[in-house]
C-alpha cells in the first residue's frame, strides 16, 4: 500500500481548504487521512478519503509486510 506521508500539504476538492495531513488510519484495504486546518478563529480536523483532496506530493511511503 502506498500512502501520502504525514506532514504533507493538501487542499480539499470541495471548498479548496488548505491544510496538512496529520494522521493515517488503515482499515482493511482502505486508508483515511486526518486533515488538519485553521479557520479564522479555530483549529479543526476531519477525516478524508484520498478522493476528497489533492496534494502535490509525488513520493509516497510504501507500507506493508514483506512476502
């Protein structure tokens, strides 16, 4: 599985909100990313699927067990 590394800058496709990937959750064969961002007055986080944001990151982290 190839994952976007934590600390990567990202932008949501809906609303074009800029933020940072701060955590990854893996369940079965899917990954969800914790997206952290600031509004005018608050710090917020939400969980997104990779299809809900875009990033400029070219190199991904490969994880898994060796066969």
